């Protein structure tokens, strides 16, 4: 996954805002974690306000469903 695609998906799910979108955002963060690491995940969480919206905190470890 590219960072541009991750931004696009997180923005879309954040704007929709349901619990299903929270789970989808967590899946995207898992992919970002696998490909880019914790710093990038934390930056996305802060940029899109995911802690305020869904209580997804910086420093949370996410796992991808797809192992590299």
C-alpha cells in the first residue's frame, strides 16, 4: 500500500465515522504498520484525529492480516 492510498482510505473512513469504518481504518493502519512502521501509523492517527474520534491512540501496535 502506498502512503497516498493510506491517506485516502483513512480520510474516507474517518469522514464516514461508523463503527464499521473504525474497523476498516484499523485494517489500513495494520497495512501501514507492516510497510512503513509505527511512526507513520502514529502520524496518521494524529493527522486524522483518530484518538478523539475512535479512541485509537498513538503507540498502538497494529498487525496486518497479510504477512509480508
